[in-house]
C-alpha cells in the first residue's frame, strides 16, 4: 500500500505513474535505512548526514543523497541546520517502536525476497514461481541453506506478530480454551501473547525443528510451565488432543492440495468439539485498494502460492472436514477465520 499512500489525487495521471514506476527505489531505500538503524540514531538526537555517516561507517555524500530522498517521502525531515529529525513515518522503523516495521522492510529488501521479483514476467507467463531460477532452490530450501537470510525472515515474522498481536487479542476471546496448538507458529511470539493474556491456558508451539530452536521466549518466564515446544513436519502430523488449533499466515504459503493436507492433520488431531482458527488476509472484491492484493502477487512470485477469498477458505476447510462458522475482522488488515470439525 506504500505506493498508493504516496499518491495524491491532485497529481496528473503521468505524475502518479512516475511515482508508481519508481516504487522499487522506495523499497530498497527504506530497507537500507532500516538496516543502518537511521531512525534509532535520529530519534536519539538530530544529526547531519556527515555525523550519521561516521556512526554508520558509510560514505557521507552517498548517505546524504539517500537521506534527501527519504525526506522527500516524509521519512525524516531536514532542518535549516542540515540536521535530520524524526517524523511519524520514521517512527515506524524504530527498533523500540511497539509496532515496528523495521524487520519487515529489511526482509523485503533481502536477496531471498528481492531477487525473484526481477523475473515477474516469467512468473506471469508460466504461472510458476521463479524462485528456484533466481535463488537456486525453493524459498524454504534457500532459507535453510542461508542462516543470515533465514534470521531476517524470522525476525520479520516475529515483528509482524508483535504488530498484529494486540489486534488479535482484542478481536477474539481465547479464554474458553484449555489447550491451544500454534501450527507453524515460528518462534512463538503469537503463542506467548495468547498464553500471557490467558493464564489458565496451556499451549504447544509446533513448527520445523530449525525454526522452534529460536523460540526462547517460550522457554523462560512465567508461561514456560504452560507451554511445550515441538519440532514437527506439519504435513506429516501435528500434536494431538487440543481444543484449539491456530495457524497464522501458514495457509497462504501452500497450494490447495498441500493446504488441505495440513488442515486434515489438524482435523485428525483436534478434539471433536474443538475450534480451528486461521489468521490470514482475505481478498476483497475487485477494484478495492487492498493490502491482500499486494501480498497475493508477492506470494505468486515468492512461493507460487496465493492469498484467498472467504469462499476459497470455506472450500478448503470443508474439504478438510471443517465448517467455517464465522470470520472475525481485526482492527488491522488481518482476519480470524473460525471453523469447527464436522
């Protein structure tokens, strides 16, 4: 949505298109600013480009040009004294912001995400992700072999959960459950938040062993005795016997066949009166501005997979043995799709 947010209806069509066509410049510029932690430095004290270059060990004239561009977008502002100061937009990149987007923009500028976009035409022509051609492996295979890039993606997923967690907790009452399994829950921030807000609830984090190895937030502190961390292949099985299963931003990674395989494993594991919760973006009708449409095209490039409509989620759940009972919107972009076994 960044491109749309930067456009003014007062601009001519040509001016709007010129803004849109340089969107790739904006993505990388913001990613570099986040990597260099410029927002943190400028928030602590206004600084000149030379001062920032010294602190970040970068080339001062080039950094100045980056800062000029970012200031033109409203990310930082330059004073008459030549010092750069924070803005509301730069605040979203601060590492200490409660809803920081810094890790997310760093991920979008990383090789794992950025390189495949150069082959968008090939993807559109074939309907297949070109990740293997761009990276030499599937996205998951590439991340397994490149720990640095995997750490960037894991940090972005954890950051996204921290941003979305308050919206999820405000929109849905988890207190009625006894035991919840977070399927594909990464390093456990979502589950940690749910368990912290519901002191009688027990939980299980279930994801790949290499991913849950980083789930330190669940292994210490007051919820540690109410939480298990399990390394699994969720296409083979998921932990059994819970009355609630949640999968956040998992289904959109997979085609219909694989998504149903995963959901059928949840159906076999869940108690007969249990609840299955998918936390996802839901595609809006045509012509409406929609973050899900950005993510849908990104999923096509990155994995060959997709975002879905409510009707498509209903069909997937039905094939796996669940009945969609309701869709609960949150204050953000995501929705909670609730279903029960049939």
